[in-house]
C-alpha cells in the first residue's frame, strides 16, 4: 500500500508555505504527494466572489469557512502557484526518491506537468465524466491515473470504464462525510470485484478513527490531506492532518498494514 499525502490547495497560494509542507513530507515515510490545480473557471469564480460578492460560488464549495473568512478579513488569496515552481518541485521531489502527482482540472497544464515529469495524475470526482481530460491524462507520460469515484454509482463507474483505456487506472473510493458508516467502506471490495482494478481510498472525514478500519481492505493507496500548523482556515481543513503530526500519522498507517 502506498501512502499519498495531498497538499491540494492548502498552500494557500504561498510558495514558501508550499515548500515548507513539501520539505516536511519528504522527511516522512510517505510514498508520494500531490498538489491540486483547478480549472481557470474555478479561480475566476473565487475572484468574482471576493471582488464582486458573487455568492453562487459558495453553493458548490464543501468547506466554506476558508472563502468566507478570506472575504471577512479582506485578504484575497489566489490559490494559484507558478507553473515553473511546480516544474522545479517535480525535480526536487524525484531527487528524494518520492513520487509527485497532481489532482488536475486544467488540460493545458496537464500537458506541461506531464512533460515536466509528473509521476501520476488524479481526476477529481467533479471531472468524472470529463472524457477529454481523462483521456489526456491516460495518454500522458504519467505512470498512474487515479480517478475519484465520488458519489457515482457502480453503473456510472462501469459505463466510464467502457469508454476509456484501463491500462493506467486506479479507482479512488471517496465520500465527503464525517461519519465512518456514511463513508461506505464496505463498497471497496465490491468495487474491486466488479472492475478488477486497484482501488485506493481518499479520506475526507474528520473522524480519524476511520483509518483503523482500512486494514480490512486490500487498498492500493491511501490518500489524506495535510495542512500547515498555522492557526487559520484552509481549503481542505477539518479532515486534513497537521504537518506537525505527519510522522505519527504515517507510522500508524504503516503499522496497520504490517
């Protein structure tokens, strides 16, 4: 089982914070790390919300505290990092014998990251039906393509797999619930059996006892978010592990799978 730590957007648009998180992760027992790059439309929506008070943006955001607090404090945060920063980061992570991937929504940036040496891409559940993006990822130089299944049914998953090449695919079982029961972990072996593909788990629950249940399943990977130890709101907040606790958390996961 591989351990993948997701920085996501929790760098908050700050390269120094991003470097700090990466440095601490490279010192840990993780196998890989990810950043998240959304579509241009998303970043424009953030700007519209902040500068023009367009609250329709909040309707599709799970953790609203980060964005409402940004507006309350009148401190705009773009959430974007320079692409050359990522290019250099890929080189540095690979030198440390770790893998680096990107949860990607922007097809143009996917090609740049592929050419820069990204090891894998993750397709977010919001892009589950985005065949153009998924096929671009499959045809890229990346070795693995993770697809987050989100709330899609087994039928939806099967229909998608009929339309794409499965040679690089790893499915990710994901639920956006705090409750362990509502995370429906029992669907993992069913998904494995129906698709005959590797299945990973990505945690969005703030109930960290959920990790104790994962050893029951033959998971290919476990994904979890991390955040800085600074007291503030983050785009992925309640379910993220503080970077101060990264060593403790990874050692626990490794022990569960011994």
